[in-house]
C-alpha cells in the first residue's frame, strides 16, 4: 500500500481535498476523528490531558472541554507543545492501526492520513509521499474567521500558532492550492491522485 500524508494549516481546505481523495477511491482517515477518539471519556489520552492541565478541562459528563483547553493552549506556546507531546503518540498509534488494516484489506491501495500537525510532530516521515494543501493568506484568514465564528485577532492567533504555510510547502511532494475554489481544487486533487496511482503496482 502507498502511504500518503495529507497536511496543511488551519482553514486552507484540507478536508475538501480529503473528501475528493476518498471519492476517487483512496482510504482516508480524518485527523479530527482520530484526535477525538484518543480523548474519549475515560481514555488514557484524556486522563493524561487532565493530569497535565487540571480537571477543569473535563466537563461533568466526562468529555473534554475543547473550548476551555483551546483558550489555554492557543495563548501559550509551551502549553501547546505540552499538549501535542501528550497526544501525538496516541494519535500516531491510532493512525498506524488504520494503515495496517487498510494494507491487509487492499495491499495495492492508497492510504491517506489527514493531519494538520503531521510535519510539526515528525509523523510525516512515516509516509511514502506528502501532500500539502495551501491557499492565499487572506483567504485563509477569512475562512478561519467564518468557519469558527472568530474575531480577526482570535483567528490570527490560531493561524500563527501553527507552522507557516510557506514552511510546510517546503516538505511537500505535491502541492494543492485551494485559493480559487472547489472546482479548481478538485482538478488539482485528481491530478495528484493520478500521479499516486502511477506509483502503485501495475496490479492496481
């Protein structure tokens, strides 16, 4: 199986690209799903987060209070790094489980793992190829503000909490620019998919 990492900064349209790759026949794991699963109520991941940040980040029903935790980590780079160091091992283990299952089911398929912090965590090194999704900075800011109903200051804080788009692009085997909207993005994604298929066994 060809293992492909899909990454990009917040608000660049990575989820749309993941959806197109899924439609085209790739096995796709959504990063948000994995991140949610590793902090489910009672999970080792959630207990570790509560141990580091205090019981106040866990609601009375046992679920993670994402808003409260977000307000802590986006304002403090050291605490953000601490959270990532706690959760990334759980997330990577979970991702690898899906990749092994897909490979057993479809040895000549393409497995895509979508994760925003793949480069920062070093997790991208596990993949054969890396796709980086990007867009114009002003479009990114507008999308983050609209999607999350944030002020410009809050949106910029979240954007600047991550590695810059320019830095991420330097790691890419393939780049997809979403600035011009859905159809142009879809066409670029199809082109990348066709390149990935060429790398696969002729048996595919």
